[in-house]
C-alpha cells in the first residue's frame, strides 16, 4: 500500500476531472498529470518505464457491479474523494482517498463497489502494456549455419513470478521470474537484431549453438543414458570407467574450442523432469529462475574472471536455453541502477520495469551444445517435461 500526495489529487480535480466527464477531453492536461505521477512514482514507489500505460475508471455513485480490471493492471490508486472497495485474488480491501496498492503478481482484480451514494468513484491505474516489447540490440546469436536454424528460436511474451509454481520439492525464491507464453517465432526484424552475421562477436556478447561431433557423443551412447532412472543412477554411470573415459574424450574436444590454456572446470548435471527452472541455490535449496551466474553476490563487480559456459545435451529430449539479449552494462543503464546494486537486485529491477521484454528460447537438441557468457547475462535453462535432463557443462574461455 502507498499514498499519493494531496498535490497530485488536487492537480487531477483542478485540471483533468472536467475533461474526463465532458466531450472536450484535453490530452495535454492528462499528460501533465502523468508527468507529475511518474516523477512521484520513480522516487517513492517503483520506476515507471515505457512498458507501462495508464487509464482511469470513473463509476457512478453506489454502483455494485463488479468490474474486473485488465489482467495487466499493476497498480490501483483511488483519486476520488471517498473510499472505495476492491478485491485482489478474492481478498477485499478498502482504498481510502489518495491510497493505492501495487500488485506485484498477475492476480484477478475487481472493483467491488462504490461506498457512498453522492460521489463519483474515480480510480487511476497503471498497467503493463499488452503485447511484446520490441527487441533491443545486444547479445548476439551465432547459429553456425543458415537462417533456417531460427526455427529453433522462440520469443516469450515476457515473464511472470515463479512463486505460483513453487512446491515442497521445488520451491522458488519470492523474487524469482520465469518466461511466460504465448511464444512466437522471431520475425525478420528480430532476426536482424539477434543474428551475429556481419557483426563483431566476442566472449562477452555472443551465444553460440552448434552440433557436437559424433565421435565425441558415441562413448556416451554406450552408457545407455536413455535408461537412466534417477539422479543417483546418472552419476553412477558417469563415474564408471566407461563414463570417465567418455568425459575425458569430451574434455579433449572442448580444449580445442578453448581460447586459453586455463583449467577447464567440468560438471555432469542432472535435473528431474518437469521443472520450470534448473538453476538452484544449493545452500538454501531454492530455485533462482532467470538469473545471472553471480546472482547471490552482494554487489556487481567488474572482475576479469568472466569465463563463459559450454553445455552439451546428453539427454534423449530437447533442452531449452533461455536468455535476455541485453548485456550486463546495458541492463545497468536501462534500469538506472546504482553502483552498489546486487546482481539479484538488478534482475528483479529489470523485470519490474520491463515485464513484457521477450525471453529468447533456444532449442538445444540431443547432441547439440551452446556457449554463453552466463556471468554477464540473464539466463536459465530447463529440460524436457517428461524426460530426465542430462547435460555436461564446462566453465572456461571458449571461442564463439
């Protein structure tokens, strides 16, 4: 809950109210009111971005018809003279004159009824713009082959809170976000922004997807990973003599892609089917959702240990790599974040400001791999809904 200053309400009644109740509405007056509200919101509630829009609901006295507000509504403010009643997810609340509430999650919101018989009910509300936000230039995608591979690329309609999907054996942090549908294929304008063709690529701004040579995958097939029954079974197979030989062969191959002679860290990863996120804090055992790999660091650091990740899909079903195609520095600029903000705070702030920004989804087929700058981009990954998610991950400095 929050309360807007009296000067804002006075501005509404002095300059805007008559316009909204007449046939001579003045756009200029309403825009001036919005400018004042945005300045106040930026300093006291939450930063209002270009992804937000605004509307006003005016109702006659003592109206009892329930009005369900747009599902994209994220804030309601009573700018009328009398209190009014609203219902959020079935819980009734009273908003006094000048009071507002911020709705962090997409919940059903109803305006229940006006309270008095003599005054208009006037509600000002903030919404997330419907539809897709336009992609920005940023992190590049190298698919190695032709544009037909963009059939394996999809874009979400934004993100939503992951907490609604929390279960006892898969809890999420309260500020975790995951992509939401509907999904669409990128159009030519999107492809032009995403593709690395004729653009300068480097370790920190490029995601690369490619197929792993058959001779590297063959030893893993001999482990019969299709028959894996659970996490313990997977790691038992990977630690066997044949498993260690298969991993060593993969390491030798990965070294040919490395840009330096530094040690390459290797991890066999298992995730159970049906998860909405694969990234987890192993201390608190909560899932992170979309994140930057240094998510739990206190503040953003400009260190040189900015390796990238290489992941090979060893499972029998498609994996999905999610990412936001905006570089770390541009995330900081877009959110006007201070120097001492944490990675977790930066991710949360970005999604609060740009909830409709598309998440890019790459399909990583069995035997395919990706390289990504996971320490400097928002990302996540999931496995198949009904099959075990098995992959082999490497940390190092890999050529994109």
